[in-house]
C-alpha cells in the first residue's frame, strides 16, 4: 500500500527521502529510502542491521519497480 501513496517519481527524478520499491512478477516485496548518489538505506532481512546499498546493484537493479515521494 505504501507504493500507492504520495507522488509517483521517475527513476531520473529521485531525491533523498523518496521511497524506492523493489519486487518481482509476484509484486513488491521490499522498500528502501533513497539517500542520493544511487544509494538507499534499507533493512536487508530481519536480524541484520540497517545498511546503505546501491539501488543499481546486481540484486536490486533488475528488481526496481517504482518510487514515491511522500509529502
């Protein structure tokens, strides 16, 4: 439901604070907060620390779905 609130943002217009969503053909299954420079902060899995990672990594790049800007 987070992927349907706020304003849709194109990949080229990402700004720090935008939510970035990732998934597969089964739907969205992960969200991060864009921090700029192609990086996001996210919690990889329960029990692991929050980290900063590229939204263009070999894992996340192909799974990018959309981004939203929440006011």
